[in-house]
C-alpha cells in the first residue's frame, strides 16, 4: 500500500518531489527485474504485444536503454503501473480527482552508461490540453549517487516552462540547458540524487528539472517510471507535432479530441471509477 500523508503532499509541492524508501515489496521489484533480460535482450513480450517504443541505442560508452509502455507487453510491469494505489498517490500529489496513465518507461543504465540530459517531462506532453504530470520512479536495483541514479533539482518545478532539450540520450553536458536557464533567471542548482533500496523510489512534478548522470558504479542501474495525467484530459491538436505527440498522436480518433482509455487508462478516481477491463487484464492478461 502507498499511503500519502498531507505532510508529504506539502513537501512535494515545496520541493517538486517526494522520496519514498518503499513503494512496493522488494519481492515485487525483483519480479519486474526478472523480466528485464527477456524484454530487453530477446524481445520476449508475455502478452504478444510489442511496447510503443523500444529504444536500444548502441555506442561506447554505452547509452541507457529505454522501453516505453511495457505495461501492454508484460503483466509484472502492468501490476505495478496500473495499480489503484499508484494512481491514487499521483492524484493526491497532483491535487486531482482522478489519474490517467500517460506512459511507462523501463530503464536500463549499464556500467559506464552515459547520462540522460536534465529536462522537464511536461515539455514533452504539450500534445495534451493539460500537460502537467506527476511521475513515479521505482528503483529495481539499490541506487547510489555514483551509480547513475535519478537526480532532481530541488524547487525547479517553480522555474517556469523552458523548451525540450537538444539531446536527451547521452549528451556531453547533461546540465547544459538547466544551467543556462538557471543562470538567465537567477536560480541556483541544488542537485538531489535518489538513493533508495529496490522497491523504493520517488514521485516528481512534471515541471521539475531532472536527469541522470554517468553510471560510475560496477553494476547496472535499472528502474521503472510511470507518468500520469489528470483523468479529464483531451488531445491538443494545435501541438500534436511537439514532444512525443508524433508518437502518441497515433491514438487520436478522427474528428474527436477524446483520449481513448484503451491506450491511456484511468487507474484511479475519487468516485471509484477505473477503466473497465483493467483488473481482468492484470489477472489473466486478457484485453
């Protein structure tokens, strides 16, 4: 159970993030981690459905590998991503009456893995009319500052809307855009690395600057992220070409801005509503 207190909500609003030592049981984290090799290295998808994005760039030093919307492909992933607890926690932190999944990310940063550039998630979500997000990052390995863990910049969710960064995967200068933004507007960078055991993690505001640095540890760093909108969103046709719009705009219906729950399910609502069929899918893998 993920129980968010009013004090934690206040801290989230102040800092832009909330670190939690235990989001799920270590055994549940291991069950997800056990799926990684098959999903990433052999393209094994339990449900037979390929994820929306499979980003496995090669290079030396290596890049972080990323798979998006693995909940459609694997039930161990889906049982965390689509849980009512997770949706409720994100809704509480966002001040919403319901939470709808935008996307999940399976992340695998190898030893010496390059950084992910510091960015704002919501800048990639402008194809929705209410792009403010709440995200949950779940550690599947024990994370350390030197091991390329997620890093937040405290209070940066209050710095305004910037622009998508020039290079997301493996930039030479991972802090370039946020440093320039801070210098221009008179802000100071306070970096906070997320150090938690397997099953721990953190929530963050969609406008918070964050990224991950080079993995200088001798073990990989693997994690699962989930990004949520409030439940009453619609497509924003004017900005469908911005951010991830060209990818997820494929789910827009002709002549309508309605967001289809089959692809962006509502996982929790104050009135008890959940997208029909979710629980059957989690139990049996039946869509």
